[in-house]
């Protein structure tokens, strides 16, 4: 059974808060082009879809499958 880690996001608003923090940090650092393009797009996508369309990537290590 999967357990929720403290580092995971339970709600989209938590991720959006961190994305805004990242955006502000990039602006201060001088990377405003990334802040206003890629990060802004990520914020828009999470605002629009939340976690409903998030891709789940499940992998196993080779030692488990042998």
C-alpha cells in the first residue's frame, strides 16, 4: 500500500504556492524569461487541471523484477 510522504503535494494549491515562490526566485536571480514563460505555464496548467490529468510514472528497480 502506498503511503503519503510529507514531501508530496496533497492539494494543487500547495504546488501553486511553491511555483509562485520559484517564479519570484527566478525573477530575483535574473531569469525572468523562464519565470514568465515556463513557470507561468506550469501555474496555469495546475490552476486549470489540478492533479486530475497528472501523469503517474510507476517504475520498479531491476533487482525487484528478477
